[in-house]
C-alpha cells in the first residue's frame, strides 16, 4: 500500500475510534483522558497534522453530543486551540522516532509541557478572553470545568497514550519507527 494512503487510513481509523469514545456518552472524567490519549496516540502514529486534525473535531463533537454545555459553544475555538497547543508541544518534543516514546524523557516532557500549555491557554480564555467577548464573567463552575480538570485529563491521557503505544509496539500491532 502507498505510504501516504496507509497514513491516511490510520488517521481515519483513529478519528473513528475517537468519535466512538465521544459518542458512547461516558462521564467527562472518563471521556477527557480517553480523548487526550487519542490526541497523543494520533500524533505518534499520524504526525502532528493528524493530531491537530483530530483535536479540531473533538470539541465540535463534544458540543453536538452535549458533553460541552451549549453555553460554552463560543468556547469551542479556544478548546480547539488548546488541543493544537497540546499536540504541537508533544509532537515537537515527544514524537521523535525512538524505539519507544514510553522510555523517552522527551515524550514525558512533551506531555507535561503540552498539558500545561493547554491548561494555561484555557485558563486565560476562561478568565480573561471570554469575559471580554461576552462582556460578563463566566460562572465559576464553567471556569473550573475549563481549567484544572483539563490539565489533569491531558496529563493522564498523555501518560496512557505512551503506555498504550508501547503495548502496540510490543505486540507488533504497530511497526517500530524507522
């Protein structure tokens, strides 16, 4: 199979798995880490552009599915940018072609920096940018939902992705990087 076709096929499969995760309707404390797992796993398998593409779809599905309250519809572009920051920082640091990202300090630093950047971006958006756009402060419950839990789910999802990727390599489901 053409390498470009194979890469696109893997990306479509990863997007489909992520959509299934979101459509199942699990509570946010379970869905959040799983979606972040898929963002990192997609970045490892399909590259930064694949991770960003997936990160652009997930907040829209969360809004349509009702996991993101309708009042947060204007927040979707900020979530999308947060996902892109997460993927970009992880991809730049952690997705180097090594035998196993699980054992790479760069991958762990990428997860930590990506999670922190996503958290800080969403905190800035919730505390400063959205209140300026809406001419009122957001309810504290919404601000809380868009800040610390996002950091925790990004860290947890990233760690799970590294573990899952190592398992896929060990089981020879994925070919080792060349």
